[in-house]
C-alpha cells in the first residue's frame, strides 16, 4: 500500500511540474519555450474547448503579411506562419479564411494536407478535403508527420528538405482533438542547426503527445507571435512576408468576414 501511495505521489508531482512548465498567456492559451541540447523550440498550447478564444486563418485580402503584421491586424494572442507560397505570396495549397475559400490557388505536383479550424474544433488531414460547413479557416501543409498517434516512417522529400536540419513550423493535435499546438523550431544559428523532419515528428509525438501533426513552411518563414511580440529568432533576421497564417484571437475580438473584405472579394468577382 505504501509503495502504491509513493508511486501516486511521484506521478502527481511529475504532473504538477509538467503543468508548471506552461506559462498562461490568456484563457485557453499557454506557452512553453524548450531549450535543450541543440534544439530551441517554441510551443503554444490551445484549448479548443474554450469559449474565450477562436482559432482563425488568413483571409485572401490578408495574404503576404509578416506574422507580426497579421497578428496586429487581427489582435491575435498567438500566431504562426502557415503554407508554402510563390513569388506572388500565393499559398501553394487550399486556403480558407472567414470569408471562404480563396479564389486563387497554386497547384502542386504533390497533394498537400490540410489543417482545418472551426468553432471549438480542428482537424489535420493528410489530403486536402472539400471544405465542410463547420470550417471557418484552413491552411495547407506538407508532409503529414504524425497520424493515428504514430510517427510516420519514410517521410517524403529530398535529403536537403527532409533529412537536413532547418527551422521548422508545425501544427499538432492531441488524441482527443481538444488540444491544438503551434510549434516553431529555430535553426541556422550557432549551436542550433534546426530539426530534420524525422526529429520534428518524434518531438511532436514524444514531447507533446501529438496524435496528428502537419509540417508547414519553415526556413526563413518560421515565426511565432506570442502576447505582442515575435518570440523566436527568424533565421533571416527580419521577418519574412508569408502567404498565410494561423492565429488565436479572443472570442470578443473575432470579426468573422469583415464587410470590407466581402466588398473587395465581390468586386474582384465582377472584374
């Protein structure tokens, strides 16, 4: 009986220590900076059950902003960069904001996966899906890193992209789908080369307990905004303007499809 009690106490102490590592940013949002050996990773934990927050994605009129520009524009609590993009700041996969699916899109030879968000709900899928009624935002990414609570073996891509260390951005979900994680791993600096995709996948599964995870655009695009500032060190120095973003805003600040955005979109259709 004594041994069992000691085990329970040890478990509770470990759980309390783990919880203490997270810094509360706002209702439903916590933040952790993990600096260990050669990794330097910034993580935000989002409680999708919270009625105090909303997870959003970029509208078409907001493309091409830096993460901090997007965060300031939307009054974001936290924000990260999302999909790969072309020279016109056009994301390479399906994009959706509060005003609906973007009217333009670049088609890749490979099929990208999708990170979809809605009111108190999110999904990460290995393949782009037809937007559903519950979705209020979506960004694409590639490749899937964790699926069905298992790290995916034989991740696709070249040796330089997949198996060399780089700054990385990723999104993950817990097994019950109630917790979402934004992750930014720094790299290309002294003592911190970055992470390979297999290393990133293992980190997401082992450190965060992720059961679904998607890789997003990395390198010089990797940036995370938390509580009014960029917390990581983008490898280019200055922030890079990126195609689209994911963010968390206070529910009271959620504007949905702003009428000005609707007007611009409707005018484009007429033209």
